[in-house]
């Protein structure tokens, strides 16, 4: 479980009421920061949706989708890079506790990831990826999203290789927003198999990533395309089985591609 924070830069802090009804200055600042983050998130959602509609409603194609997603990811990175996070993020290469998870992503994110996977994986590497995907699918067959959350420590992302993300440049928005200021708390959550472990984090990255996802969903709906959340391993398997080209064609044509029935 993520512990909320409240500051413009995402500093972890707690709001208190003080004595005699007095509201401390820290609480006022925290409330102002929350308002600022909410306003920024609303703007990000609106701009992402508008950008998506402008680019993909008139003449959708895979190249345009890839470009738009690259630009959105770059925009998020620029915003977060400017933030003086205090305390600093504990996230670093080799710290992969949060990679034991089956994250949710939108169809545009899935297709963008699929394009990267198509370029990145060949021969034996592609076969090894398929084995990892199939292993996770066997474990999660018939499981609800709530059930996946309780067993997440058992479910490594299929793109976790040697303790690092093999698709880092194309990682979905949830991965970009997830963060921690205390790696030991993350470790304990996995070691104790306790998804309810409190993990101190900064709210801003999460909220902006969620805002972008919402913008993608609204933009997809406005363009008459399938919109909803997908479990990453199931989406990857579908693209592997059917082929990325057919997946992209069907989704861009407005067909309910990701919602089709599958045996896993």
C-alpha cells in the first residue's frame, strides 16, 4: 500500500489538526500542494486526450501512435526531472521489488510496448520471453485483479531480466509513476508477502501517470477505439499469438481486439 504524501515536490509528510482547532502551517501548505497537484493532473489528462484525438482520429496509423506515445512519455519525464524530490527517490537500477507485479496498462501503451518488444526480442530471447509469459499466465489463470494484487510478490514481470527492466524505454505509465523513498520497505513487502505494507512515496509521479492514462482512455473513446485497462502479461500474450501487426490494425480500426476471449 502506498502511503500518501502532500507537497508540491512530493515530500512525505502528515497533516495534523493541532490543539484547540488550530491548523498548523504545514497542514495549510500540504492542502495547497494537493490542490496544485490536482490542477496539474487535470491539465495533463485534458492535454493528453486532446493530443491523442488530434493525432489519431483523422488518419490513425502505427507510426503516429508510436510517436505520440514517445512524446507523452518524454513530457512526463521532463516534468518529473524538474521536481526536487525531498526525500529523494530510492528507485534505482537493480532495485526490482516493484517489478513483482502484474500492472495494468491501456491499449495505446500495450501497442507501444509491443513495437519495442518486436525490435528488442529475437530468436532465443523471444523464446525465453514466451516461456516467462506462459509461466505467469498459468499462475494467474482465472484470477481477478484483486487476487492478483494479493499475490503480486509471486508474479515477476516477464520483462524483468537480471534484476532490471529489459524494456525500460517503453515501460508503461504505471511503472513510470510507481516510486518509493525507502527501498527497505519495498523489500519487506515482498519478503513478508504483504501487499498492504506501507511504502513511503511521492504522490506527484503516481498522480501524473494516472492522469496520462485517463487522457489516453478518453482520447481512445473519443476516436471510437477500444478503451480499458489490460493486464500486462495477458496483453503481451495476445500480441504474441495474433501478431503485433494484426493487433495494431484491429485496434486502430476500432475493433474490440483486446476484449476478445482467450483460453488463458
